[in-house]
């Protein structure tokens, strides 16, 4: 799996190649919103043009989270802080010929599962946009506290979900 996770955006074209070798399987490629703009679009054009049978999973958290939160064309602001019109991922996909597109709230598990089951079985290039802003740029509205009377000190909050609080 690491071999297919290393190269940003390459999963889209790798899925196309794999699908030619074993066409009876379902193939999924994952790309973030920033990589979609940086290097993903070219692979998607290739997939549409060559009639690949793959499902694109676009993880849109409205930032470039991995490398420092710098803006990209989908964020609506430039590197100099100027507020500009966002480039819409759905419209880009439609423009390059992706006909089956779903956008779901990434935090709604049921809707996500439903979209994957519904689209991945269809022919051609499908795209599911999982959208939810990065937790690092959208601050929570309220504070949460541990109820010391109920805490059993299992440490799941630290070891499993990594909650720093
Ligand atoms: S997950 Fe476990 S340790 Fe963390 S607050 Fe809940 S009961 Fe306490």
C-alpha cells in the first residue's frame, strides 16, 4: 500500500493501469483537494479519454494540510492573502467529462458509504467529493471537558483518537 501512497496524484493513473490488468475488480484512487489542482486533473483527463473504470475519491478539506496550509485554487484566496473566486472542483470534473459525481459531508459516515456503494458499481470514471474543512483551520465553537466522575481512565481518547486535550 505504501508504494501506491507515495506519489501525490499518481493514484489516479495507477488505478487506470491496474484496472486494465484486472478489469473485474473495483478501483479507487484518493487525492486531496490541493493535489487535485496540482497534479490530479491531468490523470483524470486521461482516465476519461481512455474510458477507464475507476472511482475517484477527492478528499476536500479546503486547504493544503500536509505541507503547511498554503492556499490553492479551491480555497478562494491567493498566496498574498487576496480573496478571489474559488475554482469549483465539481465544475472542473464536469468540464473534463466526468458524468457521475457525488459530493458528501465527510463526517456523515452513512452518506459516505451510500455514495461509495452507489457510484463505484457504475461504469466509467466516477468521482466522490468528501467535503469537510480541516479541523486545524475551523476552530470548534465550544470547549469540551472530561467528566471526571465518568472517566474510567481507559486512555482511548489519547491512544486511539489522539485527542490532545
Ligand atoms: S476515553 Fe477513556 S480515558 Fe478518555 S475520557 Fe473517556 S473514559 Fe476517560
